[in-house]
């Protein structure tokens, strides 16, 4: 294997790890109850905007 091939393999592996992390984060967000997002996060953002 050339150095370039090794480098490419490492890069592909890193990209796969990042994609996996993003996917698992997205899955955990998707599993949150919709109500907690609606009542806790959303109004907090609105009140911050209105406060200014």
C-alpha cells in the first residue's frame, strides 16, 4: 500500500465515524418527546427574542 492509499483509507474511516456520530445524535433527538421540545425549548427561544 502506498502512503496515499493509507491516507485515503484513514480519511474514509474518519468520515464514516463522523457520519455514525451524527446519525446517532439525530436518532436520540428524534426519540425525544415532541411535547418537551415544544414547551421547553421553543418558548425559551421566543422569550429571548421578545426580551430584546
